[in-house]
C-alpha cells in the first residue's frame, strides 16, 4: 500500500463497501448538508479501514521479523552451548597436561638430583636437540 494509486483504489473500494452496507448509500440523507455529512462519514470510515489494513500488514511483517530473530537467537544459543562444552573439554585437557608435566618434571628432578626447573628445562631441550641431530645424521 505504498503508492498513491493503490491507496486511492483501496479508499474507493472501502467507500463502495460502506455504500453497499448502507443500502441506498445515503444513510437516509435528504438534504445536501446531510449528504455531505454522510459522504464525510463514509470517507472517514474508508480511511479508517485502510489504516487498519496497513497496520495489520505492518504487524504481520513485525511478527515475521520477531519470529526470525527468535530462530536466530535459538541457533546462537545452541552454538554458544557447543562452544562452552568445547572450552570445558580444552580446560580439562590443559589441566591434565599440566598435572602430567608436573609429575614428569618431579620425576626428572628426583632422577637428576636437582629441583631447579630451568636447569631441567635446559637438559630437556638439549636432549631433544641431540635426538634431532642424531636423526639428521642417520637419514642424511
């Protein structure tokens, strides 16, 4: 109902409906003033009916938009729940890895006779470098 042509057509249709509903279209008007008043009332009824139709269409569009937003919110909620479960699993895996690394470092410290973590890390890194160099020598 955006163009003026459509609005005029709808107004005319609504006016014709009001005329048919009244029977003779004059609603018992006998003088020119009564006829003008009757026409004014019928035009206002037609405009009111048209405005109600426009509001109904707008409310229908708004209802559809609200439904779409609700569906999007539901999908977003599901995705957030899935990601929360993934983060919880990652947190648990990190906790387990930290505990295992602490145990390994403790056993290495006991084995090496030192509790200095930097010294143990240096030994571990040098051991890994030695293993990589050994593989390079063997496969070259």
